[in-house]
């Protein structure tokens, strides 16, 4: 996932209905969230924070709370 999307932009895209797929995956002991805007051929965009190139969460529950706060209705989990 070479590119990323900032949290503020993610909120706007979710409100506009542009997010097609959402994927949560585990990297070592942290969880990450990525979105896809187009169909199956489009790239995944990792969610990033202002300071970090990749936003991470300590638990899957924390990712779920974040997703709910930004308006995401669901996501797939990759173990």
C-alpha cells in the first residue's frame, strides 16, 4: 500500500458514498485499515494519521470504534 489517505479525507469520502470496500488487517501486533474506492482492479489506500504514514490500532475493537465514528457500515478482516 504505497499511498495513504488521511482521516479527514476518509470522512468526506464515506459521507459521499465513494468507499467501495474496507479491509482491516493485522501487521505484527497492530491492526490497520485500508479502503478501496473503485472496483476490484483498484488499489487499496491505507488510512494514515497526520504524523504517521500508517495509522495503527492496538485492538480490533478499537478499529471498529474508529470505523463507526467515521461512518463506515462494515469491513472485512484479514487475519
